[in-house]
C-alpha cells in the first residue's frame, strides 16, 4: 500500500529535550516536506527536500532541522524544543513540484506537546 | 512573499445547497492549484487540482481558476453532511491557505 508513515503519532516532552520525528514514504517520491498546523493558521511549511541531500527552508524553519540521506526518509529534528513548538506536524511527499497533478500525500500526523 | 489566502469562515450551508469556497493568491507565476479536504483529526487529502483558466468538474465538485483575477474557487453542489470538513487550497509551491471550515447541516 502506498503510504507516508510518521512516528511517533503522539509525543509529550519537556523543554530542551532533543527529539526526532521520523517520516518515511514508499512511493519513490523525490519531493518531501514537513508542515506544522496550528488553529487558524493552516498548514505552514517548515522544510522541504527536492531530492536526496537537497533540503531548503520553508516559511517557519526556526528551531527545526532536517536531513535527507535516503530518498524514502525525511526526519524532523527538534534540537531544543520549546513550548511554542507544540503543534500538529505533517510529513508529505509528492513526485515533483513543476505544476500539473503533483498531489502531495500526507502522513497521519504527529501531535507534539512541549511542556 | 508568495501568499495564498482563504476566507477562513466558518461556512455553514444546509444539506443540498451549493457551498462556495474561495482562495486568492499573490504569485502571478503560480501555475497549478490544489484543493484538499481535511476531516477533523485526519490528514489532508487531495480533492481536485486545476491549472487552466476556467472550470474543471469532477462529480459534485467544480474548481474554478481565474488567473487574471488571481482567484481560485471550489464549488460543492448538493452538499452532504459528509462534506463537513476543512478545505485547504495550495499553489504549486506547496504553500497553503489557512483553510475554510465547512459545516453542512442536515
């Protein structure tokens, strides 16, 4: 089954404790991205990756890191989480961005609470 | 900064009515637009995409794009309670609007 998986689905942590949210897709997609979703603000892009070893900042990258060592995986790293990073996080992948039907497939989401 | 804006609603329509969802964008270079539906607690899923001026119909859904006015809309005909969700529009740069929450009342 074609899918994007994220782990963990729920996480409660404390300020300053490093954490990683994993994301994996099995569709051989080149493009992957991370979003956070907060009430009234929609989906805001954190980082995206056009291919292996190619990553770039989205609209809200502060406090986050990513890596793309393999095509299928795109982990999101919070080196020192703070309460303002409490949010719902989505990973997504697509075959590309050059117009047309470049549908993004989303993972199930990770609800993060930073105390 | 390239932006996609939506009227955040919420929007409430009676069952069987037409729901109209709207989105404007600032980047004249945007070529494609996507409408996603997100049920509460779930991840977004694609409903339609459009890249040509005019209308595109798929069942009860019609997407409309007006590049001169930088305006894209989604019409849902014969709205059903199962259409109650948040609808998000996005450009091909993968930036999303804030979403419009739609409630269809039986």
